[in-house]
């Protein structure tokens, strides 16, 4: 490494005698014996406190000092008659952790607890040269994390406390050292603090829960520390072999390494703070509530196997982001920049491996939860037919914003979509996951990094477009949906309604769905019908929804705000909580109002036509069916008005004739209203928007060129744009058909209910008209009259034959008809005013609807309506 210098360049220039003297001094470390006439003393020591022990011993003897004063006290014969208990420190194995390379040997005992007999000679009794030699030897031990004889851990440092080890030890120098040596030594001790802290950082951050990226970062730092220990060995060799090796020389040789360790130390502190290891947990107490979903997900995936659920953990992309941020802040320091670039390059390798697996295979290999894409394994494809929230597509794969490295911030959307698209293709058998992807970037330093993302996105998009539009024939599926749900070319459906009329007139809870399904299958297989040639007719099913259309729509609008969000189609739920603002009472809803079609869409087309999207089709279908059914009721009413004798007979009473004309006019106005509304919804809303959607689908097919993984060309059409176009088509149809505005819903529902009640009231009007017309009440029964009474039912026939002319009937009939007229006219006027306002503020297409519906107002009389019609009679 360039960070470490080799100080051995001056060793070869030293004299052989000096080298021999140094070696001789280093070998006289085992035993020293001195003899007097009175006693014998034996002293053992691990190493000499200074290198020139023999010279100091000779000097001491020359000054009249015996060996009894070497440790600062007199030793007499009696002191050895009672030996102190032996000091026998032992090492032990500590419990294993999830860090595979962590040290399992217990920490050494502190020098402060050693017996006084092992204390070194005080520094104040040593010469300046001897002090320097002793301090140099101690520094080499301290640089490797051990205490020296004169340099020891501070009293506040506890090596058994993890936080103390991570912050690094503080050191104290025994008193008596020369001030010049003390200042220089103190400045060099920072490197020892940083080394010990970095070593502890590696042991802690190598645990399993911190992820592969942190593990790779620790491996890169461990490699640097190995070179650091090599430097320590070289410096020790210099100390033993070079006579002129001084404390200043040692300081110069360790300067670059000290700077490197300082950078590693500060980077480690930032990571530890990001992991809440060195921070007070109270500061993050407020952030824990934001992680409820992640906590629940981790518990579902196996509890707290990856650490404490909810505790803040910096891993994966967060680690890369922290290193990148520090690299940007240290860009003016060439040494620090080179070091951080190396760390970023090495730590990004496992992340890039996960990224390439996601981009090119659509899979996630993320055992530690550190990739920017999160997979919700609890959301399964088998539940798509019950997914009312688009959960599979929207929530199965999501972006972890806090784990996105800065290098991917601008393309994280492409990364998400590329893997999602390819995952769908893979589930359909379109991706060979056993094939190894080669020639892809291995780290963030590769210049092809962004091209790799763009190319994978382009290839995945074109593959899924081909799968949807060509292999699974999405346009043909959508045309099939249009035939069934929008009643396009619906000759078969009219026949189905005729066959099932008796069943559909029952209350919804009594309707036999199996019988309706059998009738629908029979009709769709009828030779000559449009449905007979449809290859997807087996996917159409019949169901009954006992919630009325108006109430269902009101719940959606009130809970989800569909009228505001319809333009973007952001409907997230079609099963909202019950609302008290019901438009109609659904207790006695009949089969016609509860009938709805369902459709089984296979995967992967179910991603485009999801359950939410299909519900939009069902809403439009129920609305169009209600209008068609109301039209048939009014046409049936017109048939009665044309064939029943009570309506055909020209009465002598002008008031009866005027009442008939008013009833015919009201029926005609209602029929015009319904027919104009049907024409508007089908021809001016659904059809133009459908043509526009098919044009965009054709453009998507043209833009799909097959591509390859290496093709990084510009994507003209994406799958998400296609899906959004489909949602926009349905949302626009709902909005322009007046199904997303609560006020329009209420007004429209009241008008339709008025028309339905009037159409159903026609039979009763025919019966009451027999007693209100003196000619019919007093005349003989004709064949047509009998037929009318027979159609009205036995009860009606009995009433007509048993009751004669009743003068009070006509005023009641006039009053009832006036209520229908007033109700219809008032609500129609409110509807037109509302549509004019919305046409000016929101949707201009309502202007054409206003023009069409205004024709239904023609024929409405004023306050003198009865007299005018009576005069005409």
C-alpha cells in the first residue's frame, strides 16, 4: 500500500559493531544474577525496560548502587523469606458471535492490576536517551493495541465495554518523562486510539445483521489493517537494527498511516452513529413509529433474526451513501479521496451483484434486507382475483427510499420497473434464470454502470410488452371486455335478458345465480350471435351484487374521493366502510338492479385488467344496464298505451283525454331522456375514448422492437404507460358518464327512479282509467279490454268488473300524474343547471349532454297546463 512507508532504507549504512551491540542488548533479557557475600537474589522479567540495560547496570554499580534499588526500593534478605503469591493471569474463550472473524480470546488484564514487583524503573531515574528508547518500545506495543510499561490505558477506559472499545482507548504516560518527548508521544498516541477503535469497529460491524455491504467494507478495512501490522513489524526491525532510530523518525514514518487511520476512525464513528450504537436511543424514539410496517414484516419473516425489530440499522445503500457523502466532502484531500474510493469500490461489489440479479433475472437475493427494492413475500400472485387494491403490482415490489445509494437516486424508478417487468416475464417462463450474466459492471466505479441500468430497463420493457400485446393478445381481450361490459353488439345479451326476465324480477337475495349462468352460457353458444365466435366467452361469469349501483358509487365517492381523483384513476378500494348517505333503499332490490358480470383474466393480463380495473368495468356495465332496462320498461309502457283499450278509446270527457295526452307526453319525455343518455354514454363517451386507447396500444406495439439486454436505446413506450392509459380510459368514462360526482349521482338517481316508478305504474293507470272514464265504466267489455284486464292480472280483472264509474278517480289520477311531472321536470332542470356549471368549470363534454337532454324538456307545460290540454280535447 502507498499509505505505508518502508523505513529500512538507512539500516544498511550502520556499522557492524553498532548492529552487534544492539543484538547483544536484546538477547540479555532472560535472567540476571548478582552475588554478594551475605545473600543471593534472582529476578525474572519479560523484557528490559530499555535497550541498554547492561550499560545502565554498570553505571549503577559504578555509583555504588546495588541491584536492590532497581525498582525504586531497597530489597533485603528478609523480603525474600516470605514470597508474594504468584500472579497468574489466564486467557479464556468468549462466546461466539455472528461475526465469523471476531476475536474470541478474552481481553488481557490491565497493567494497573499487575503486582508492584513487575513495575518498571521510574522514568525520572532514566537518562534522556534511555527514556526515548523505552518510549519507542512502548509505542510499538501501544500501536498494536497493547499497554506498554510506561504508556498505559487511562483509568476511564474499560476494555470490556463495547462503547469504550468503539470510541478507542485513552492513554496516560507515567510521570517523569521529558516534556519534549511527552508532547511528541502524546500526539502519536492518537494513531493507537484510532487503530484500536477501527479494530473494534470491524468486530462489531461484521455481525450478520449489518449486511453484505458492511461486511465487504469491513473486509477492505481489515486488509488495510494487515498492511498496518506489516508496517509495525518493519518499524520494530528498524528499532532493533538502526542506532539512529529516534522518536522523531518513528513519527515521520507513521504520519501517512496516522492520517489513514483517522479517516477510517471518523468513517466508523459515522456508521456507528447511524446504527444507533453510539447515540442515545431516546433521540430515535420518535422514529420507531415510522417503522411499524417494517417491524410487522420482519416478524412475519421470522422475528428478530436480523436484529431488534424497529431499531435503526445502517446497511446496504445507506452505507454506500454515507461513504459517497464522505468522499464528496474529502475531495480536496488526495490521500483521503484515494482511500475512500477504494472502500467504495470494494463495498459496492455485493450491492452490484444484487442489482445485476434484479436487473437481468428479475430476482432478489437479499438475505439481509439491504437492497433498494423490497419484496413483500406475503403478497402472492394467487390472490390477484381478490385484490381490490392493486396490491400485487403496487406493493409486492417497492423502493426502500432510505436504502437508495446516491448513484442510483436518478434511476431508481427504472431499476424498480426493470425488475418488476422481468419478474413477470420470468413467471411466464420467458427468462432463463440459470444463465449467468457476464460482462456487467461489478462496482459503482465502472463507467458502464448507468448504461447497464438503462439497457436492462429497455430490454425488460420490450419483453413484457411483447408478452402482453402479442403472446397473450391484450387488445383482443380488451375488445372482448367491451362487448360484454359496454353492451357493444349485444344481441346475445338482449336475448339473455328476455330468457331470464322472470328470474331477474325476483328480489336479489332470491335470484338463482346458477340458473342465470346456464342461460348466459346457452345464449353465448347460440349460432349466429357475436359471442359465439369469441374465444374468451368461457371467462364471462354472472354474479349478483345486493348493493345498489347508486349507493355503491356514493360510498366510493365519499370515502375515496373518486370525483377528485378520477382523472388519474387513483381508486384504491372498492369495498369502503358503510356510509349513512344512502341514495336508495337496497332492501328490496330486484335482480335487474343487482345483476353484474364478472371476468376471469389470466396472468399476466390480470396486471393490466386487475380487480380494481375490472370493478370500473362493472360500474359502467351496471349503469348502462340500468339505462337499457329503463328504456325497455318505457317502451313496454308505450306498447300498453298503444294497445290497451282504456288508452286507445277516445272519451267524451275532455279531462280524460287531456290527462291521457299529459301521460303520453311525460312518457315520451322520459323515453327521450333515457335514449339520449344512452347515446351520449356509448357514442360520445365510451367509443371515442376506446378508439383513442386502441390507438395508443397500436403505438405500443409499433414501439416494441424486441431489444436486447445490451440495448440502451431510448424507450418510446413503457408497460406502466400502457397500464395508465387503460386506467385513464376507464376513469374518463366514469367521470363523463356522471358517475364520479356525488351531486350528479343523486340527481341522476332520482330522475331514473322517477322514470322507473312511472313505467311500472302504467299497468295501474290502465286499471284506474277504466273507472275514471264514464264510457268504459258503463259500456260492455270488448275483447281488447278483456285482454288488457287479463294482462293486468286476476285482481285487476275482478276490480274492473265489480266496480263501476267512479268520479273521484280522475282528480286522483290528475294529482298523481302532476306529481310525476313536477318531480321529473324539477330534477331534470337541476341536472341541466349542474351540467352547465360543470361544463364551464371541469368537463366541457357535458355541453353536448345538456343540448341532448334539453329536448326532454320539450312538451312541459306551465301552470295552466290542465286547461290548455282540456281545451284541445
